C-alpha cells in the first residue's frame, strides 16, 4: 500500500483498481494492460537524483556527478528532456539550500517499503537523514508545491520514520518540492513518533484499509493501467469504435479533444499528456466557454428546462445559478450566449428524460485496446432514442450554413456517432441514436441533428475517426508540428521547436541574421 494509493482512495478513485494494485500477486486471466516502454520525465528526474547521490558518495565531484546524472535524460522526448534538465537543476539548488539550513543529509533512497501490521506501507520520494536522526521525505510535484495536508503525508511520515538508516529516527519532516521553481512547502513539521502514530491512526489507516479492500468500480483515468480493464463491467464495450484494424502501440485512453490536440501538434499532445507544467491556455474564448458550460451544468442538473428567469442580469447583486460558481466578469462574457441557449433548451421537450449531465462515459474498444472517453453536455432519452447533446460556443456571428459544415468543425460529432454505433445505444437500452450539436453565437443558437441510421453519415463519421486515430494510436515519437499555434502553445517553454515557425516567417527563415550580408540574387 503506497501513500499515493491511500490518498487516491480518499479522493474517490476507483476502489477496485486500488485494491488490485495493492495486491501485486493477483493477476487476471485476461491480458493485463500493455504499458508504454519508456519512463516519464518525473521518473527520470528521480533516477538522476539517485545517481547524483550515489556518485558523490563514491567521491565524484558535484559538477561531474550532475553532468553524468543528466545522461539519464538521453533518448527521451525533446520536451521531456528540456523539462527534466530544468527540474533537476531546480531540485539540486533546493537541496543545497536545505543542507545549508539544517546540515548535511544522507540520501536513503527514493522507493521504500516498510512492514505495518499484516501488510506493508510504501512511499515513492527521496528520504534523507541528518546526523541528529531527523528524517525528511520529499514529494515531487511537476509544477509547484502544494501545502494541503492529506493521507499521503500520514503514510509518508510513518514510512520515513521506519526506513532503515544510520541511526534511529527522532523527528520527521514531510515536504513537497515544486520542480518548476524549486520551492518547497512543509506539510509535516518536525513531528515525533507519538504525533506520527496519532496522525496515522486518525486518518491514514482508514484510507489505507479503504484502498486495500475496496470493491466499488468507478471508471476514469486509472482504467488504462488497471489489471482487469479488459473484463471490467464499469467500462462500456464498444468494439471497433475507433475503426482500427490492429491494437495500438500500447493500452491508451483518448478523447475527441486529445485527437484534436494531436492533429494540431503531436508534441504538444504528448507533453500535456505527461502533465508537464503548462501556461494557462487563457483566452477570452476559453474563459467564456468554461463559464457557459459551468452555468449549463448547474442549470441542467435540475432536470428542468432553462428559463429566462434563471438568467440574472450581470449587474444584479445576486447572480442566481452563477453565484459563487462563476466570476462576474466571466458571467458577463457568457451572458449573451446563455440567453440564446435558453430559447432552445433541449429539456423543454416534455418527452425528454435526462440520463446524465456532463458525465464522462468510459468505453473500451478491444479492437484497438484503447479506452475512449466521451463527455457530452447532456445524455438524453427521447422516447427510445439515445441523444448525445453537445454544446459549442463561437464568437463568430455566422453559424455554419448546414449540418455537414457544422459536423466538419467538431470531431466529437463523428466520435460520438461511432461510439453509439459500437455499443453505447445498447448500453442505455435504446433503439436508435442521434447526436445533437448546439452551436451558440452572441446572436443566436442553432441545433444540428445527426441520425445514427443515416448510412452515408455513418460512413463519413467512421472514416473521420479512423483518420484521426490511426497515427495517434501508433505514434511513439510525438514529433513537433510548428505553426502559428506555437505562439499560444501552453507547453511551448519546453519545446525546442517553439520559435521555428516565427523564424521561418520573419523573412529570413531563421538562417540569416539581420546584419548579415544580403543575398546576391
């Protein structure tokens, strides 16, 4: 049982997945997920930290040890490599400052298991020891450190105290390190054995037991790494949904937004999938879209049609449904769009039954060994027809002229159709399926309808999904695709190609300096 498992249990992750994970000797009859054959940037940074301590203990000078440790990053994705070097430098600076503060520290390793009751507790994170017997366990964060005291700290403190070292542990610190800026946040400060035992008894033990014995199945991001994903009845079987003739490079999860991002730039998709620190994808359009969807979710959860009276004026003292959920400025930007939605809210149809509101449906396409995630704004049942209702906003006053033009803008339409065709309709005991695409502008709203029974539409949707998925499913290099989007890419700081497009369009293709000799022809 690891500290992370206990914390994830408290956060509502799939109990069955955690229980199976904490019993390493249990394996299903069905094949387990096929994992990516590479280590992510966080693991490579941890390997490099361990290498530095090992080399320095063997007498290698610090600078040489650091240079040699960075070889651990060779062969990784260029964006991962850039981030890992930055993160390691930040960590080393922090460690040196920490030793100057509390004295020399001996590294006891990065992965630890200690006996506790009838099982073992584990933690992944460097544990250090001072000459006075103080132990310090550090939690990595890809971005910035957090200060929230969770079940992770309860278990990490116990493990840090029990790890074999050069002397008995007297006190324990639990700190978080933000590898983006090298700043730490102290979570547990200088606690003795009694305080650590009390902390574990009060919260940590319950979380650990919950993770080790849970049976509830909750599909989510963990599915692609779960031992029983291939037979889990919480995943909706949708064989062939992605139109692939063979399995992907390894077991993966994907959504329409993933495929959109990948088509834009494979490297961007990869770095965001690895959760490298990103700049907020802040734009007026994105902020407005979030505000619109937040309000719609709150309104539709009531299972009643949206009414004009639900929409408070942005200058009202009380914003009604938006109060406490949406900043006033964001609500103001969304107001015109919401007003246009109210006039055509799909819940106004008395024969409509709401199945879910903005809930992700996790589906398993065994043909490609990929878990497909779709998240319509609404899943409805109209008579015996399953409806996946998508809402999109655009600041362009001109709506698409017809359903075909609207469909071509949004991959989610095609993906929803192929998922319904492959098993989603049957899952909800419906007889037919439709995708409704509501596009809202500041001036009006229009809903475009796509029937699953339309054979030509089905052929177009299947081909669109196949084309969007094939390269992504088999890609293992995630090369950059420089273009205008580089200017607002959220992970551009880690990308070695971030300025390529700018240079190529500046008139000199990035090859001739401004003060260089003019070309002869």
